[in-house]
């Protein structure tokens, strides 16, 4: 009898913890198909690596509250890019300072010498930010450091020789993104240095040599450059290199945003093929976006779904901020100019509900809490879709023919008074002259991501209605489809 009672109590305890976890992810505004931390502050995605069938997502994290503090690296893992398991904090501040943004690599050839007993080391390369030096006005507060893991990223050891790249006297000297450049058998670091990029190389991840600089004359310079990334993509059988540079402020719709350049990289220098300023996401709420390393045949991107203009004021209680839907990047050409497009990863379809009537035209007025909405419309005239609730709060998404631009209007979206810059209409250009316009909307509890014309135009926007939007209305759309999605929690 005692054993039965103990078993019942154990089962009850497990059910209670499960119910408690489920309830935790049902809070007001909590995303249901995007990653967000269980609690506390989160910003930039860091150290994104794919290893032994697992996607690792590290991120800027402050476990002491819902506003930024001494930065750590949080950690989450996934097998499918949709369902994430949050793990214990990976990296903590030390005598060199806070753990700012960076990247991680799989050192398969053990060039670093960190590997032992045949174990392949994962190596994190991050910025050590000295708060005391910053307060004193020093221009050498940021330096680059290493940590390594021999248990697939579960635990990390700081390198005793940190920092491995010392600041030459540049106040903003951070966010190293490292990749293996196979042609010359060396590691290449892309580093944000004030308002341009500096490239470094190394044979062992410990000793770095400056190669070149890029960007002093090109691109947007409305603020500091941050969180860069460099990787190849192919179009028409030819390989090009894409250089991502996040900018704050100075984005196309105010505040922070992700710009990029397309060109060639020879292991030493990056040369852009044109001087146009290009944006990976025109919405107000995608920033610090970078890509996963070590993924074969796909270039997968993830951004922080927020804006530094108001990220510390958004009205969440236990946690702050989420990540975008993971996206796959590709090149396309429009009017003789090359661009990058992005689409939601195919794994998003795994969340599709299997119930009858899952795919249907939007004659119904009921809107699921999280869903995909597909719209076919004629770009020869204005069209829109309005998401709303009974309180009269709404977000309007559509196309303005006169401006030849897509837009997201959240002026009356709900709670907007926490920041003056929040309630506004965001616009983005259209990159095709096709008569038909196709939109895919990824709708969650407090966000919408617009992918227009096969991902040629992308916009991300967050919102905070008093109750979830449960109705929609169409204006001038030819054909529309709704797909309900299951929560990842």
C-alpha cells in the first residue's frame, strides 16, 4: 500500500510540474510558435551551431531581471528548429567582464588543441566587455575571448589565455562571427568595429592576424554596426558572399535593423558588387540576426524579434523578448540587381493542425491564436487584411499601390503607450512587377511576420492587444487560405 501511495504522489507531482510548465507558457503575450526564455531578459542570438543532429541556440541573457544587466549566454537546443528545450546558462561573466555576443564553431580538426580523448571541441568566440573600463571612459573595454566544450555544449571551460584578440583602441570592438575558410585552411573572424567591419584570420582560434576592413564608405551608417555574419550563397551556378551587418539605430522604419551586402570574398578582402543599402527585414522588429554554422546545403537565419528603441519597455511581466521564426536564405535578382530573400523554414509545417478544415478560405471570421495566412491579391490596386479583437484593437497588413509598398499598421494594435516610437505604420518596397502578389503571414500571440512574393519582401512586427486577435477582415484579396498551428509548448 505504501508503494502505491508513493507512486501516486510521484505521478501527481509530475503532473503538477507539467501543468505548471504549460501554464508558464500561456501568459499574456507569450509567443506560442517562437522561442522565448522561461523568464528574464533576452536579446541577440549567439553561438548558433548545428552538431550531432541538434541545433544549438545561445543568446544574450540576464538572469537577474527583465531589463538588461550583466550579460550571460543563455542556451536552448532543438531537433527541429521549432520545439526548444531551454538548458542551464552556458557562460557567466568573469574577471574580464560581461559575456557579450559572438559565435561558435565545431573544431573538427582540433586546430585549437582543446579536444581530448578523441572528443571534438565546440569553441565559443565571444566579446568580453569590461564594465569598469566602460565607466572610466576607456576605448579598450571590449576584447575577444574563447571557451570550449567537450560534451556537446552542455558545459564550458574558459580558455586560460583570454583574451585572444585585444582591442587596439576602438570603443565598439565586438560580436565576432567565425567560420572555417577551407580554401586556405584557416579560420576567418568577421568583427564589428565601430561603424565598419574588420576581418581577422587564425590557424588555431587563439592567435589572430588582421586581414582587411570593409564598409567605411558603403551601406547605412545611422548608428553602430553590430552582429555581423559572412557566408556564401549560390545563384545561377555562381557563388557569391553575403555580409550581414546589423545596425542600431538607422533602420528603414526607425531604430535597429539588419542590412546586408553581396559581393566576393577571397579569404582576405570583401568587395561588394554595388553600393545600395539593402535590408534583410524591413519591419521594425528584427535585429541582431545571424545564421547557423555547420548546416549542410542550407543557410538558416534567426533574429531577435525586438527593437532597441523600446525593447526594455514592452509590457511583458516575467520575460522580455522572443526570437523570429527561423528562416532560410537565398539569392534572387530583380531589375539587374541582386538581393537576399528569406522564407520560413520548412519545419514550420510540422506545427500544422491535422483537424478537418485546417486549410480553408477566409470566409470565416474566426482567427486562431497562431496560424499561417496565405493571400493572393492583385497588385494593381490596394489590398489589406485586418486582424482585430472585440475591444476594437487591430493590426492592418497590406499593399499601398500608390507607394508600391507593403505595410504593417499597428497604430491601434492595443497597448502602444509604453514608447513614443511604437505606434506607427511600417513600409517596405516590392521587388517584383508581377501582377499577382502573394503574401504569407506567420501570426502568433503578439507578432506577425510578413513574407511577400516568395520572401523577396520581409517584415516583422510585434504588438500587445488586451485580448488576442480573434477576427479578421479582407479588402480586395482574390484568394486566401488559413492554416492553424499547434503551440510548440
